[in-house]
């Protein structure tokens, strides 16, 4: 069963790596609204 833990860990690391690549691809592509007020948004909750 020890091999199964190794495979699970390898797949988990691989998926984490793929997700990081997708996040890095977004840098410079997301436009933020300069008028957005996060403090006012928090006060509503």
C-alpha cells in the first residue's frame, strides 16, 4: 500500500503544479475596477 501513497502524492503535486501555471497565466490579463471599494463591500456583510 505504500506505493499507493506515493502515487497519490505525485498526482496531488502534479495537479497543484497545473493550477499554479493557470494562475500565473492570468497575471497581466485581469482588469481591476479602480472604483471598487473593498472596505465598503466588507461593511455590508
